[in-house]
C-alpha cells in the first residue's frame, strides 16, 4: 500500500462515517442503533454496605497504612463453567496491590471476615429509588456474587441483589423500560495500571450503590442523554445520594444491526455519551465491513492461521533504540494472511483496525504501548522496518499484511495468541467486549464482555424478606413530585428550559417553589433566579438554601424590587455573615426614587443626540447607564418600557 492515509480516508467513506454534529435521527435508524444504560449511583449512608466502616471518606493514592498483594484466579459457576472475562483476566498474570487506610477498611474488605448484615439504611434508599422508577419491589432480597477478576474487589467478586424489576421512566417523546434496580457494593479506585502491576485504594470499596438498568430502547445518542439525565435527577430527588466526580458512573451499551452489545464502561460525564455512542456505532459498522471483506477473500475461515518469525534484536537496532528494549525482550514478525489493506481500515476518528490489535496487547499481554508496528502504518518508514525481507521469509504475498510486535519474552506467547484470537474474531464481525471511554469520544478495549457464568449465590448471606410495611415506609419518604411532574410544573411556570437541568440536577425544585410561595416571587422569576443566577454562583460558593430564602425575604420586605436579588444573592453566598444592610452597602446600593431615575433620562438623551444609533442600541446603552441606580428601586422591565416610550 503506497498511501495508508488515503486508504484510511477511503475506508472512512466506505463506512459512511459522518461527524456527530452532522448525524440525524435517520442516520441512526439506518445503522439500527440501539442503546441501553446501566447507571451506578452511590448512596449517602453513614456506613458501608456489608461492614461498619464509614462511607465517603477518601484518601490520596499515597496515603495508606498497609499494602496487600493478591493474585486472582477464576472459579467455576454452578454449571461447571468458567466466565470468559475471568479467564482473560487470569491470563494477564497481574500483581494486584491494595493500599489500605485503617479508617476506611476492615477485614471484611479483604475477605478475611464474613459479611455483616446488609445496611438497612441503604436498602431503604434503594427501595425509594425503585419506587420512583415504577419498579415492582421484590418480596425477598437474594444476595448473589458477581465475579470481578480485574482486581477492583479484593474478594474477586461483588455482592449484589435485585431490589426492583419492570419499571419505566418518561422521556419527552416516549417511555423507556427499566429492566431492574440492584443494590451492590462499590469497587476500589484504581491508582495505576502498568505492565503486570495494578494498584488500587480501598477507600471507596464497599460503599453502597444502586445500579439502574434500562431496556435497550434508546434509538439515538440524544435519547440516551435524556434518559441518563432523568435517572440522575430522579436519584438526586431523594436527597440521599452522593454527588460529584465518581459518585455516579454510566455504563453505556451500544449495538447496531448485525453487530453486538458493546459495553462502554465507567463514563464519568453524561455529556460524553453522544460522541462515545456515535463513534461506537460506526466502529461496529466498520468491523462488519472488514468481516465481509475477509469472508470474500478466505473461503474457509476455520483454516485461517497466522505465521510468526522471531527477530534477533541485533537485526533491528532502531526498534531497540527507539523503544529501549531490554535484554530479555523479544521481537516477533507476524504474517496475517488475507489482511492486506485491513490494518489501516478506518474504525473511528484517528483509529484503525491495527489499534484493535495493539489495544489487546496492552490489556491481555500487558505490553505497554507502543507495542507493535505494521506494514500499513500511517507514517511509513518511521521505524525503518524493512518489510521486503520479512515478506520473503514469511512467504507473504500482496494479499497479506505484516506486523512486528515486541515485549518481554515471557509475554510473547500470550501476545501472539492474542493477535491470532482477535484476527479470527474479525471473520465474525464485532466481538463481545467492554471498552473504556477516552476523552476524545473514542474507546479502547478493556476486557471480554462478562457472561452469566460469573454469577452465583452468596452462601454467606441469608435472604432478606421485604414486607409491605417496609415498602410503605419507603413510599412515605418519596419526594412529593416525581421528576416528570417537576419538569411539567417548571414548564407551566414558564421557567426557561435551559434553567431546568441545574434545578433538577441539584435537587432545587423545592427551593424554587419556596421562593415563589413563601418569598412571593413569580414562579418564572424564581426558576430563572435559581437556574441562571444561582447556577453561576454555585461555581464559587456553596448554595445555602436557608441563607438564600432569608436574604430574598428580607430584601422584598424592605421594598427592594426582585431584580435586586440577581446581585444580592451571590453576594450573600460570598459573605454569609453579613446582614441585609451590610450586603446592600457591599454591592453599592443607594435608595433612589422613581422621579430621580426618570429625571436622569433627559441628560442621557442629550448625550445620545450626537450618535447615530438604532433604537435597540440606544435602549441598551440607556439601560446600561441607568441600571446601577435602578436596581432595587424600580423594576427593570418597567424602566425598559419607560425608555422605549421615550425613544419612540
């Protein structure tokens, strides 16, 4: 191939890739796009789920009292089967190191003590969320174990239990099914993952969380965002969940017609969902085209094999120098029969099929990148690999592609096996896997998609009966209005739509209604004040609801106009100890009668006489000059009306 970059652009056109901003609903319908969400939300409880350690105390990566080393191994399911993910993780031969802080972990966390009884405070919150989702609460809670051999849980499994099933949530144009709501313990926080060593802290381990699983009924990335936001608002409406980075995490499942379910793990920000799901849909489209091309070239894929050729490091000095290979490192050339033109085949922006191989070498063979180069590199000659003699020695023809990979001798058999396995899957299309989100909206391979064989009953935990009295108690603790009802009420009040997300995300509907009903603001003004003014103030100051209501009430009682709150409330949050008069002095407020303000208009009109301004520009200029003396003394909309009449 003479121009890999041109070929990648050509294959991008074959895939039909369009940027996210250019995609339409018809784009996703043509792909057969389907999406479902798994939303994990930490619950705000005093203790962890299965022990009595405090929840919500975090440590830095280098703040710990002890370290624990573990090696994970898979166990058989009840049917005598091994889970594919567990086998993959076992193949990595990872040293798992846990950094333990005395205040946040105990012997339960490292599986040296049986679980304590499940935290009933967490169960009560979970039932509330389950009722808000419209699920049927189970009559008996059965705790099961879910294998995790990536080391994120020292026991090798997570305890989890289904709380509710068969619910639904409303979007603006449709209903979305809720498959189930589960309560489970959170995992460790990863500190680093290099080579065969992965390091975790255990402060987050065991914190209670709920997992909400939707049906795969989201047909566009925008619907996925809407559903994710609704579920976030719903959980926060209870007032019993943690907020902030890491407190809620989204696993996003995506498939297209002919593809398969791919799980994008640990999405931290809902705003990242559209680009991630969009690119994943087209990645699957690309892999299906690669499959079609391969099956047209190879009549019997079961006979396909790769050929390898060890390379003496002394024969590849530039590789050794460029990547600092060690004395015990190995270099291997690999012939991929019938793969010519496919390694550089576009899969997602900035990525090609060669990345599918390199990503797996990093995860499964534990060879850090860069770990390979190929005969279709977008920057040919960079590594000065002489492909001609390698082709001759491997018997490769024009239809074949070559790669050269390097790493520890001990890892090389796993690396070759990983390459062969992924290439064989290319004949089938889209392999089942979970992928990690990258900041640029693309993803990388994380692990094989888990199957049902990783689940089995927890013999250490007895079933927990859930009677009607428990469900009734949870129902009495629900917020007065659902998120859908709150949204409808905000619409009725005329609150700007761009103010809704902040009000719902921060659970501030009650504050909005309080400013309306108790303070006397119009509902539209109250919503705008919370959704716009306080949103900006929240970036710098803590929103003290009692302080906000108190200052607003005092200001209106003193006769100030509601416009004054746009200035007073941020100042009140900035200086929480100042009384109203001190705040007025701080913002430079001066009492001024309407007559004085009207009298100030005439001289300003004289200043305008020398300029050729449109009526709109003249109005804006006058409002800017008069605003400092008008705020608090005359409603700004009254002043604007007066100025319009004067100008006309």
